[in-house]
C-alpha cells in the first residue's frame, strides 16, 4: 500500500546575510519520509534541526528548494487551481506550538472553527456548521461544547486552547494533522491528556499525525514510528520501540544516554545544551554530527552518509554503524 504522504529528497535552503557575506542556510536537506494512513510518526530533534521547517514544507507554508512531496500518490506540483490547493490544506492542516497565538483574542472560540467550516466545507448549511463545530469540540474532550464555543480564548486554559487548535483542524475532515510541538508550552501535568487526545483522534477519526517534539518519552508513548533529525538531515527512522531499544545512530544513542530510563521525560535540547550546534550554513559534504561523534572516522569528514537499512523497517545514516553496501 502506498503511503498517504511521502517526501522525496525534500530540501529547503535560505539565503542569509547580504552582499559579500551572503551565505546559504541548509535548513532541510534531502529528506525522505513516509506517513501511512492512520499512522502517527514522531519527528524528534533539538532546536534548529529542521523539524518545524519540514512541517511547514509539507503544509506548503514554504516552497521546497528541490525535492518532491507526494500526497495520495500524486505530486503536489500537479495541483492546479485554488480549489485543489484549498482541498489539500484542509486535508493536511497544522496545529501550532503556541495555542494562544493561533487563536484571535478578539473573537469567540466558535469564530475560527465556523470560518474554517465555511471555507473548507461550503456544502454545509449554517445549522450544520454549528452542529459540526460542537461535534469536533466534543471530540477533543471539551464539554459542554456550546458553552466552550461561546467563550473567548483568554477564558480557556493553555491545554483547552490547544485542544481547540485540534478541533479547528478536525473540522476540515483532515487526513493528516501536522502537530508542531503541541504540548511543549503546556504544564507537564496536562501534557498526557493532549497526547491521549491525539491517540483518540487516530482511532475515532482515522487521521494520521506527524508529531513534532523534543520529548522522546512523549514520542514513545504516542507514535508508531520515529524519525530523528539532526542538522537538517533525518539520521534514523524506524518503529518507535525498535529505534529506542536498539539505536543505530550515535546521535540517537546520545539522546537516550542523557537519561537512564527513556520513558522518563527528556528534553532533547537539554541533552545537547553543552555541545556545539551543527554547521548548517554553507556546509561541506560530510556527516554533520562528526564533531560530536565518538565513532567518527575519516570518511565522516568527506562524505555525507545516507539512510541505509539496518533491520526490518529500520534505517540509519552512519558510515560506522550502518555502512553502505560494499563499504569497508
């Protein structure tokens, strides 16, 4: 079965500086990633690794420098006309990190949901839109729905506002929700509730989720598969339990070694706080993790490693632990 969405060599570069000092920042480089129907994929990495840029490429906020995004087997470049693009954005909505910034404080909660319904589902009558708004609010665990819809954003807690963000996405009848660190600004005590909401949406609504996170414990709790990003590259992918139990990239091992029990909360940024960031401005062909890697060899300084199979459904990009066929 073909994936619901896949990226092939997806790349995004940004020009930085001016004049003689102009350089190119490699935010995302040659990313191959697939998400199946009713699947939750966690994208893990420290700040600056390219996670959010990758999500924005999929959401069509940014245009790729090169590479391709395929949705339901068709390249997005084949989309023609406003209606086709609007349909895709309804199928693949994004839930942002800051729940308050994504809601207009001047309007009641119902405004954003009803507006989205009118835009993406114009066949619904006014009464049907109201009924659907109440349904999606109840689907994310907020009751009584009519009362919640009548409130202003400042009258809701952070966790409730983030649930409204998922309700807005759900109103479009999405196939894939892009959740960009949706729990990172919430208290630890209420994070698990939102993770359960995402798991329930997969079961009850049949949606897939790309879950972007710093927290390996949250990724383990929620996801079917995990992809680890470092310096704009995906360096390891596979079934979540397999990757966390048998990591094959030194960066994944570094993240897991920062805490004795990988089920305990781990902020990826904390694990990397005492080390230098990867070079992503005008980088040369090489492994971007080489300066921090205890296993680095000469080849790491000259050749960029590519993802190679290391087990069933498990890949890693490392010259040492996952050398390409024929390499010594």
